[in-house]
């Protein structure tokens, strides 16, 4: 694990974007694994700026998102589908047919995880972007999830629902289920960039880097991946 400690959130985004910009310059047809949540928003902003300055293009890029809520429609403002279009896809030259976000259509939900997994396996992700939950989840692989899982439907942890309540009006509105890539899918990526900001993440970052590799701390599996870059600010990195 390469660990980069920065002074601020902006610097985390700057460092992560430098790696991605270089990747897209070297390989314009890269396959990217993308995350949502608060943490990567500044990274996406930097990538939009690089695109506007003609440094990079997304025309050849293929993307796979980590996860999507179940129980809210794709048109809901808090769906990860809306998030991705709002924060990145609508502002760059990504081709719609290259974008993959797990389908949460409830009428066919039993088939969606398998279908996404099959699709995902057609490619190898060059760079996977990750955030981390305060409980150590990556994607929505909550504590206790088998490391061998591939894309599956997960019941969200109460901690995750509380953490994500800030995006909704109240806890009852926060979805209880999601569809997520499994740890096995994430570990197949050639390179992983994990970004973390803020004191709420300090414990999880400590356990991810120095703790035992255990399914109780999903991010700890990253100790076994050959090419992980962890980028933290002072608060998230305060215990390492
Ligand atoms: C998002 C995802 C989650 C988040 C994590 C941190 O696609 O898979 O693992 O990365 O919950 O979220 P934020 O960045 O909002 O603290």
C-alpha cells in the first residue's frame, strides 16, 4: 500500500486526479471503476477541469460504478445514477453506452446482480476509485461480507444508513438495500485509489492499514492487493 498524506481535502482530489489524468493520457480507452458519495466529488470536479482544458477526453473511457441503492428510482435525486450524471458524465464527453451503473429496477431485481457481474467480467478495471465507510465498508460490502462475494444485493448496515441520512430528509427515507460490486470484483482491478477525508474515517483507515485482514473490516483486504494508493487528509490519516 502506498500512502499519501495530504493537508486538505482539495489536495486529496488533486493527487487522485493527477493519477487519473496520467492514466487517461497513456490509455485513452481506460476502464474506470467509479465511486459516489461525498469524497470523490472534488476529484470529479478536477477531471472536468482537465477535460475543459483539453488535457483529457472521456470518449474512449468505459466506466463501471460500484453500487446503487435499491428502493429509490433512478430518477430520484439521491440515486447514484443521478449523482454520476450530475457530478461527472453530463459535463464530459463520456458515451452513454460506455457507462455502467447497476440497474435497480425492482421488477427484475433478482436478475440485476448477475447481469451486472457478467457485464463487469468482460473487462478489467484499470483504476478503481474507492471511498471508505466509517465502518470500513468499500463499495457497499458491509462488515461480515465474505471476501469471495461478486456483485450482490446487500442489506445496508444501520451505521451506513445513519451516515447517509445527511442526503435524505430522515432515516426512513434512506434505502435499506443496495446492489454492489463484491470484494472479489474490486480486487480484480489493476490499481485501486482509496480516498478518505475527515476524522470520522480515522479509525477505519487505521484498521485498514495496520489491522488484521478480516471480513469484519472489509477494507483490510486491500493489504493483499499489489497496487493500492491510499490518499488521506490529516484528519483521516491521524492514526496512521
Ligand atoms: C459509494 C460507495 C461507498 C462510499 C463510502 C464513503 O459508491 O461505494 O463505499 O465510498 O460510503 O462515502 P462518503 O464519501 O460519502 O463518506
